[in-house]
């Protein structure tokens, strides 16, 4: 089983839709959690950190459920420019603190 | 530009040749990571440095791969005797908690 699992999609949604992605992780001792965005043939860029209390940044809301070991990302009022791959990232506990990436979920927002 | 810088951006090499990539991290970051990414997959961890010390290597990092970070500043990743399966995007990242990525080096082995 992979450390971080994501549905690769693609999720194909119209502009203005609300879309949610989930990600599960296998290591219960994982320490930190993030969502990254990656555009085609570009590097991953940090979208937001995910806290136990949940956090919101504009149209984006991230939540963490430690008991069930999953992380979610909700995008409201989707824009064409939201089309990208969304990568779930989990860091291991302990000294090495190495970010482990899921394979990403592809989002296509159409007019 | 104070971001992570990678060089070269693209590299085409013949099978069996050696290649070396360079990464200049954000200056105040002591953690540096190398990843490899192929089409349709997320970045896969290769190796990690804390300052100049290489603290962890993935099983993906065969003995043809070597990485260094002299003096805890820039890092190099060398691939010896390249194979077609080495074709991928090689990403460098630095950070304290979050990881910030360079634009990557796209390697094509022909």
C-alpha cells in the first residue's frame, strides 16, 4: 500500500462548481500535511498547509481527520484557472521530516 | 530571484553517458531534497540533506546515482551510465517545514 493515496481523476467540472478531493495516508505517526498545486510541465507549488482544526484560504478549505487518516481539499466557485493537478503531501514524523507525495488528482474546469 | 534554482532546465543525453544536475536552494534553508517525477505520478523521494550531511536515501537511488551538498550550500545529483528508464523530471526542493521546489531538470535519455 502506498504511503499517500489519491484518486487520479480527472475531475471534470463546470465553472462555478464546488469540488472536493480526498487523500488517505498510511502512517498514523505522520506529522504535517499540505496540498500542492502543479500545472502541466511545471514544478509543484505549495497551495496550503492542513491543520487539525482545518483551515480556509479564500475559496479553498483544507481539513484533516487524524482518526481516519485522511485529508480533504474543497474548492468552491471553481475558476478555469483552477485547472491543475492537486498533490497531497504528508511528512513523516521523526527527525528526517521528508515530504511524501501522492500521485495527484487532476482537475479540469470547463466553461 | 531568491527561489530554488536548478540547472540545466533540459538535458538530452545518450544512453550510457554520465549527467550532473545542480540545485541552488533558498539560502536560509538547511534542508534540501531531490525528487524524481514521471508522467502521471507524483514526485518520488530520492535523497535528503540536512546542511552538508546526506541523511536519507531512497531505495530508488541505485548505485548509479550520487548526490552531494558540499559546505551545505548548493547540491549536485549525478547519474552515471544513464539508462532510458532514467528519463524523468528531476526536482530539487528546499525548506524548513514546507518544501519549495525549483523548476526542475527534464532529462531525456535517447
